[in-house]
C-alpha cells in the first residue's frame, strides 16, 4: 500500500508527499529527517491522505495535488472530513 499525504506545517503552509508507511513518514518529518521543507517548519500535522495499490499511481496523484492551488488543497482537506 502507498499513500499520498498532506501535512499542515507549524507556519501554516502545506506539504504534499508520498510514502509506503504513513506513520513512519510522519514521525520522520517531525524528527526533521524527512524533507528539507518541513525540517524548518516543525511540528507538522497530518491533515489528509489517500491510499493506492502501487507506487506509480501514488506518485501521479502526488504530482497532481502539488499542482493544486492552496485553496484547492484546503478544499480537498475540508471535503475529506465530511
């Protein structure tokens, strides 16, 4: 299983990524070991994720979400909590 996720950083920015182990990846982000972007914006909070059967589909979706405007990402997050 692969996951695409969106994190809310401490500075209120959003970060999108993909992983095969969501819990470990979020823990790595919060230890400052997952990405340069989030390292200076800790702590981070998981606000959205989707699951996929394979890496290629997850990477395609990650790219798609990264092209979204901030408002479109926020709408995606909001709609997932209904």
